[in-house]
């Protein structure tokens, strides 16, 4: 039976809290740009880490080791990150391969929900360790990536061009089942063609109001796995085909990872980090045998951190402050010394001196700070560096007041 021109319209309409059946599968095409962005970004991020020797070099301020050290000061899970420091290199490899796997899965639309879940877990872990204290909160990209994966967790590839959709159609065809892809049509067309609509009522639902929320046509003839409480032959076949495709994608991911690591080292695109600054503590983790003075005999008050001669004019040197924070001291002009807490206020990475730019630069998120006063001149850091008082004593030592 078709709907007559004077038949009453449907009286049961969908609402925000009662979407039509399979509504989660209707967003695939709208999510396609997001899929492409997340897939390319995570694939590139994993390849970039493997191709960059500095990521695994403990002497580099951009290394996984440096980032774990920074998170041990600022992260709410610092007790965990402190224990992970001894496994920094294998952890970096796992993160790199994980990002490549997530990128491939999302980009190809292969096991999209699993890839999205992996992306959410990784983004949340990075949020807790790297950008938890980013201020304002929306300047931390990890939180944005976390929520960007949520629609893909809900809808998967959503029937858009993807291997998931292709596998589902192939499995259904092999088992003699119709095309499982969802398509959008006006609900009026459903009423015209279903044969159950009459005077605003649905005969298939014992005369209940006709509407998309409970519509048996929209629900389809084949319930979801949750409704069936088990998988059938079509699902089993889709799992087999999907597993084969996932294995092939995994091999491709290994090839991409190996090629990235090999190419990065072959062309030496990111040379091994060589510190342009000396270390007043000799590479140690504390100020060693320095003592606190009261300023007697012309000696500045504070704690001796090393010889002033180790800081060349127009150069810098690193040290560990009495409070345990990393520090950097510079000599912009002969006899003029300035010192700063080297922890970037944005996410806790350790800044380093760029002689070419004459700036202090964060290697993690590229915040830039003035040499003269530590003020931030390029974000995302919300504030400048903490400045410490530093002066040269008559004994040739530098004295620091924190």
C-alpha cells in the first residue's frame, strides 16, 4: 500500500535522544575528511619518529628520554613515567609503530573502530604525560585528538569508501545476502514503499505511530550482532577477510617503518644531536659539591654552579639547579650573565639555546623565548621562563639564587 495524498503524516518523529535505527552508520561521508586528516597525521608522526635519530638519542632535548623526564615533573602520572624512563627506547619504538598502525587503519578504513580506540588511548596517554598542564587547555593538541577519534569509534568508516565497507559487501555477497551498506533516503519514500503505512499508523507494529525511531524497514532484515547476541556466517567471513587484510596492512606497516628508519639515517636528514652548550655540572644530575654562601668578601650570595669561563660570550651552558630543575645560563655580553629555569611552561620540555636565532627554543612545541628576560615571543607557551639571579664571583665561579 502506498501513502495517499490526503493521508495523515507520521506522528512519531525522531529526537536527539531517540535517533532512527542504524543512525551511527550514516555519518561516513561526513567523517571522511576527519579520517584522512587523522590517518595521514598519525602515519606521518610514526614515520617521523623512526626517521629522526634524535628521538632515540638520550642526549637530545627532543628525545623520548627528555620527554619522559619532563613528564616526571609535571604529569599527574609521574610515578609511572619515572619507572618507564629505563624503557624509554623500546617505549619510543612501540609508540612509533602504534602511530603507524593507527594511521594505516584509519586511512584505509580497516578495522576502523579498533584503530580509533587505539588513537584515543594513545592521545589520552600523551595528554596525561605531555600536555596535561597546557594552559589554556585547548592549546594542547592531544586532548583535541582524543575527541576527534570519538566519532570514528561510534560510526567506524560509516559506509564511506573503506576496506571495512568493501569487506562487508564481499562477505554478504559470498553468503547470498544483500548489500549491507546504509543509504539515506527521505522517510516519506519509506512510507510510500513499505506497505505497512496507513493513516499515520504502522500495521507491522500493531497499529503504533509510524515514525523512523521504531521503523522495521530502517532497522533492516538483518539485526546487528548485539541484537542477535552472536555472529553468523556473514560475520565470520567478514572477520576472516578483515584479518587477512589487517595482516597485509601490518606487513606494509613494517615495511614503511623500516624504510622510514633506514631512509632517515641514510640521508642523515636529522643529524645526531650535538649540544651547542657546555654543562657546568659535567653532565651530572645535581650541583655536586657547590656550597651556599652569604655574600661575604665580595662573593655574591647564592649557590656556586660552575666556572664562568665555561660560558662563552654569546653562548650558553646548562646546569642542574639546587631545586633539581634543569637550568640554562647565558653570557650575552662580556661579564653579563643571565640564567633561567629551562622547563618550558607549556608542557614541561627542556628548552635549549639556538645560537643562530639567539633565542631559547622548546624542542617539543617550538615555543620561543627572549634571551634578555625570558619572555615568550612565540607560543604555545602561555608565559615566559622563570628568571634566576646569576652573578660571577671573584673566584671565577657563577653563583645562582633560585
